[in-house]
């Protein structure tokens, strides 16, 4: 379940990154609100993709050990949600730092 949650979060942040990158050169500030968050979105998406790769390798090790690839349990779901919340907190910290740097 951790893998599924990490992949879902990585896809969400990747889509937001590509949307913000597309509006990066826009002249109208109302249509390009996301462009301030391009770097924090990229960093957070990269962190989630790294977590997905890590859990994929863990799943392969599970299969080699005779266990199922995906562990569907309450504890694994809770861990996935905690990781998603930590990733959202990472994005919040990076976005706030980025906003602070742009104001100066």
C-alpha cells in the first residue's frame, strides 16, 4: 500500500509541476499562480518518485523471499499516509522558503 500511495502522490505532484512549468513563461499573473512553486513541486515529486522506487525494490525483495509484492494491511496504509503527509510538509516548507526568497 505504501507503494501505491507514493506513486499516486508522485503522479499528482508531477502533474502539478508540469502545469506550473507550462505557465512559467505566462505574462498574466492571474493565470500563472503556480509558477512560483515550480522548484518546490519538482523537489517534492522527485522525493515521491524516489520513495516509489525504494518500495518497488522492497517489493522485489519480498517476491524473492516468497512473499507477495504488495502488502495490503492497515499498518502499511498508515505508513503510506504518514509518508504522504511528510511529503506535503516538505512541499509546504519549500514553498514558504521560495515565497520568502521571492519577496526580498
